[in-house]
């Protein structure tokens, strides 16, 4: 899967989970019928949000984006549906073009982030397992912390 396809897929998934979460919030706070939607969609959205942030950072390293571009790509997940225009903008400017430059036979990695990315690209199955465990650990910690509105009360 090329950077463009990966980024586009995860950006779309993040927008879909925003829809699920907003429907859940509507049912909970507007119709006052159930809070099950927030419980389920909130968790799914949180997980996909973390996956999107990791994907944006991974793509940022590969594509050698300027810091403002990479930070904006990650921050776009905070605003509902903003990952879609972000992806469209990056694609239109050619910032998602090409393959994985640090894959086997590609560029030599320079610096810690590129070395980590090269390892991921050369060990994809193990990297997916490690990434899912890491995202799962962060996700579990956030579940333990409870809803964001209660963190500092």
C-alpha cells in the first residue's frame, strides 16, 4: 500500500468515525434516548483518531513535509471531517505522491525517525503488531482516564 492510499484510507475512516460519534452525541444530548452510541462510537473514534495521528506522522516522515504541514495534518483530526480536505489538499499539491522511499532498496535512513521508519517498512508484520499494541496501550490508558471532560476535575 502506497503512502497516498494509506493516508486516504485512514483519513476517510477518521471522518466516518466522526459521523458515528456525532450521531451518538445527538442521541444522547438532543433526543435524550440513549448514551450507548457515545460509548461505542467514542471508543471506535478514539482508536481510529490515534491510528490517523500515527499514519499522518509516518507519512510526514516519508514525504519529508515541512513541520507546519505535518502538524496541520495531525491536527486536522481534531475538527470533524477536516481529514478529508486535508488529504485532498496534500494530494493536489503532490505531497502524497510516490512510494515508501525508505523501503528495502530505497534511500538510506538519516536520523532516528527515518531509521525507525525504515525498520517498519522492512519488517511490516512485526511493525503492525507493535503499532497495534502501542495504540492499544494508549487507547486503554485513555479509557482508564475516562471521558476527556473529567480529566482535570
